[in-house]
């Protein structure tokens, strides 16, 4: 059966034509002809019909200021719509697979494979019980589009779905296309570039949108699919809780002074309101279904006892429920459940204290239906509801707090200084001793409510911890139970947070510890010192007691972005891999369960790439079953805006994690041959040295400023957090996102591949070309870590366009251009050559659809790049030119489908 009425070529062709029609109608026929001439000139060069880009250059140079804006808007709009066309094609692939053969890396295929391999029911249950996947949404500013624009695009996407999946009459089809035309026309007239930076509340609402409008409904469907896959091969294997969602939006304070306790409180309250309203709505819908006559169906004993308890709690409401629903026990119970939900945000008593209590009532209904033999009703209506409550609780998503370790040190020093303790003058050992004794003593050391005359930084930190206790009292510990410490370097940095939590009652040892304190290891020194840091903490009396109270689970966060910016792509990946193994081995020796938190970004250089491949490439030692990772910016929209794609993402995560856990059980210590390790230990230091030499070369920062749009990116109003940590211009001080974003705009995606060639060549020089290539090919074929690393580098190399990058290099001073650009291109070309030779492929991209996507996009991105470079090269720009320049940044980001 043909499930769809269209294909990607139809969508691209018709949407592209529509952009042209709207352009001609809203601007002019002449504007349309200008855009067409640019497009055709770019295509002619890409196809080899033109020897050079001279015609394209001339066309760009001849544009008037007003026409430049129209051109930038036209190509930006085109890419926004083509992204929707490609999203729709991905949905087609998922639906077609559901209707036929299972997709590769699907949970269904893996369960069938397990059964064929002899995995019994008990082993499968143990594997599933180990798994807990925690996507964590951040507010990191990597989303270039305005919320208004995203809303219009989502509406267009819904219309495309209707055209593709419904059997429409000609009249109905014309009506839908008329609506698409209207939306595109409205999109054309909408400002693409933000005039103000989003506030933290805006970022929190953005994350909440995906939780509320996509994932909340997707979760029930996903579990139903997982259970169906299991039931095909196994009897009586229950699918446990597999996912939790977390968020940093509204709670991450690292480098963002605008995230105040008031913002966090508002975020927690709003998320609870959404969850409660969702459950009230589900209870109403369920009440319409569970209309069973009590005279014909005997309510279970548990349901009868629950109703009796409700009668004691709400006698008036119970009487009203009995009158409204006589002899309908399920409806009576659901009415009382709505009453308890109503009181969650009310001063009246009787509310649900947490999601577990609400889930208990749903379980009572489920058990009663099961006793009555109404399994079909249970599976269709109650079980999906249970999965939602089990996943989202009353919090929607648990929040993580985060701040820079320097702020905690400053706060502790000032707070205890009021009490006569000179914390600043203590060495590391003395600080650990002081903090340990302070945590273990019964009485508080400082009064955080009245700390005295302290700095603004200290006041912010102490106020946050005071609020931390209040939040847990109001919303429950599970609503906000993790504190992440950026740039952790010493054990005292972790103990400082534990101490501050102890002072407000979030921690009260030995029995109570309501927070996971998570060191974020992101520098080379921190990663290499992980065993020292954790070993000291595990031996520390206060921390060991806190760890025991948290079930002997230690979460450790790894920073991919800053590690890459500090060391370069190859060295950073190897450092992360090796240190993960060391941390995992150490935790196992200490009988502590490790939960790794991967601080990944959207781009390849910041840990991005296909999530399922990333999970499978982790060292076996680290795969405990629990895993946490960040999701941010445009990656959130790409993965979670469309329900079918969101469900597929969850399936791929689960599939990868359960396969990785099975492999880890069979081979707890990954067998990595010495020759592979020796190769990496030769390549990584050489690559690091080449990368750092580049960054430290005199004039490189100036070249970066002149040959990329960094000055524009910093002022794009992408997020509420400043682009730089101190406001100074240096690579070290610059945040990883604008660093990557700027290179991506120029099509020289240096952070994703620079120094790989130097590292590989160092190894080949050491062992010889023939022997070295044989080992490297073996590593690529047999080692998931190395294969994934090279595959990700291939993606960055494939997106790199040296000819376009040369347009930006020409903007730099001549001496800077000659000093840097030829070497960058040489490193790119050698990297491309080596990656192809090692992989045995004749092209960088191994996915046909991705190659088609790039081929489709490149001729349209080229004019935007040339226009952007042209605008950047102007010494003085008018306000209109500045707006157009910013619009080109949005357009190139949409065309590249990537920012930072």
C-alpha cells in the first residue's frame, strides 16, 4: 500500500516555486529575476557549465542595498521550507518502515536479534532494568530562528503532512495549498532576525514547548511500540521506565547572571502547571471511556479501599461524585483524582504530593481493570497515561542547577569569612578538611539568610541555595535534584557545593542528601585528574556518606565543547574516550555506579552527530545502562518538533543503549589492542600540538576576527547568555558556540577536522606508510570509537568548501591571509585524502540522502556566502546593510542546518 501522495522532489520543486511566486508578488518581478539569475549562476558553476564564479560575483556586486535584503530573505526562506521538505521525507522513511521491514537500528530488529541469539527473558528483563536514558535540554544559544518563524514553519509542516498522508479531493487539496501559500506569504513579511536577546524565561518556554506539545504524547506511543516489539518474541517481559527528561533552561547560571532564583521558581511553577493541566485533561478523557456499570463489573478491592480513603479525605466531593456517577466506580475515582490535581496549586489540603502518588491511583484503576478482564481498555487508554505520569511526574522535566566553580569558592570564602575563617588562605587539603568537618557537624556554620556585607556574586550564590531548599519543599526533591559544577578542577570544588547545600538543609547527613553533586570535567587537566578528584571524594567521610545516601551513584559530566576548543577534534575525542575508561574502571573498583553525563552540542566539533552511533561508540566500561546527555539549539527542533521523528529518536536511543549494555555485560572491559592505543597515543598529541600551535600563533585571533563573521554572531541575540565569558577577545575566553558558529558560516568548518591530518601523518611517519595504513584501516573496520570519530570528521570535511572560505580569507589583511589560509586548506585537503584512504570510500559521505541534501543546498548557500562576505568587507555599513548581514547569517545557518 502506498502511504504517501508525494515525495521529496515534489515538495522541493513546489515549495521552491512557491517562494518564487511569493517573491514576485511581494517584492517585484525584477527582484524575482535577480534571485533567479543568482541561483542559475551558482548552479552553472556547480555543474561545471561555468569555468568560474565571475558571473555570480558580478551579480552580487551589482545588487542595490534594497535588493540585497530581498536576495537574503529569498534564499533564507527557501532553506526554511526545504528543511521542512527533508523532515517530511524522513517521516516517510519511518512510516514506510513501520509498514514493512524494520529500519536498521530499530528496537524491533534488535529484540528479534536477541531472541535468535538465545537471550532469555530473564536476561532481557535485566538489560531493560539497567537502562535509563536522560535527554537534558539546555538553553545554549545555538538556535538562530525566532520563535515566531518556527511557529509559522510548524504550521506549514502540518499542511505538508495533510497533503502527503490524507486522501484529499482536488478542492480540498487546493484549499490546503492556499493555506500554505498564505503562511509562506506571512513568513515572507515576518522579521527573521531577533531585535532583542531572548530572556531566560523565553528559553525555558521554548524547551517546555517540545515537552508539552510533542514528547508528552509521543512517550505513550513509544512505550506501546516497545512493548509490542518485546511481546513478539518474549512472554511476560514487562517494559520498565526507560526515559526521563531534564532541563537546564531557567536553571543554568554558568556565565548567565540573568538566570535568577525568580526565573527558576517561575520555570518550576509553570512546568508543574502544564503537567497538572495535562493530567486533568487525560482524566476527563479517561472518564468518558471508563463508564463501566458497577452492577455488572465488580470494582477491585484496592479500588474500593481507595474510594473509601477519598471519602475520608473529601467527604463533600465524594458525595457529589456518587450523585453524578451512581454505580460508576471508575468515574467516581477519576473525579476525585481531578480534585487532588486541582489542589496541587491550591492552598487547600489533599493534593498529590508528587507524581508517584498520582501514579499509585492510576495503578489502582489499572489493577481493577485487569481483574475485570478488560485488558484491551487498559492497554489502549490507561497504560499510555501511566507512561506519561511515570515519565513526567508533576515536574514535566527535572531541572539541573549549574554554576562556575569560582563562584562557589568566592561565596564560601566570603560567607565563612564573616565567621572568622580565612578560607582563601587555605591550601587544597586544608579546604577539604574544613569543609568536611563543617558538613558533618550538626549546627550550621553560616547564616545564609543574613550573610552580612558580601559581594554581588556571593549574594547570588547564597540566595540560590536558600531558594534551593524552598524549591524542594514546594515542588519535591525530584523537581530539582542535581547541581553541576563547571570547570571542576579540585575535590574542594565539589565539597563547596555539598557544604552550601548542607547549610540550607538540602543535605543533612547521614540520612538525607537530596542532591547529586556533579563535577563537570572539561579541561585537559581536569580530565586527566579525574581519578584523583573522585578518589579523594570517595575517601572523604562527608562525601562518602552523601554518596551512600544517593544509592552509591556518581554522576560525572564531560564537556565536549571546551575540550575540543582547547585541544582540537582528534585529541579531544581521544582524551574523552581514555578518561571515560579510567573513570569507569575506578568507579567499578570503588563499587560506585557511574552515570556519565555527556555535554554534547549540535555540531560535530562539540560532540554532535548521530546519537545512536555515539552511544554505541562509548567504551564498554562506561555503559552502566544509565546515560545522560545534553540536547540544545537547532538539534532540539530537528529531533523533537515532529512527533514521528521524536518517537524514532527515542527508539534509536533505546536501541543503541540496550545493545551497548548487552555488549558491556559480555565484555565488561573493552578489548582494545595495544597497537590501536599506541596509534592513538601517537596521533592525539601530535594533533593537539598542531592545533595549539595554530591558536597560539601571533596574529591568529586577528585573522579569526577578520576572516569570519564573529563580530556579527556575537550580536545576533541568539540567547540570554553572553557570547564571551569576560567580554575580551581571545579564543580561550570565547565560548565554544560562537567559535564553531563563525567557522561554520564561512564553510571552513575547522573545529570539526583541523589537525586530524597532522596527527595521522605523525603516526605514519613513525611506523611507515604501509604498516600504518593497515593498522588504521583495521581500527576503522573494527573499533566503533575510531570509526565514529572519522565518520564525524568526514561530515565536517564534506560540509567544508575551501573556495567559499577563500572569499572570507580575502577579507583579512594580506599578511594574515598568507600566513594562515594556505595552511588551513592544506590541512583540509590532506585530511580529506587520509579519511578517504582509511575508510576505503570514494566519497566522504556514506549516506546517500545526506549527499543529495548537500547537492541540493550548495548552489543556494553560495550566493548567501558571497553576499555575506561582500557585506563584511564594507568599512561602513548602513543600518539596512547591517540587517541584511544578520539575515545572511540566519540563511546560511538554515542552509547548513547547523550553527554551533
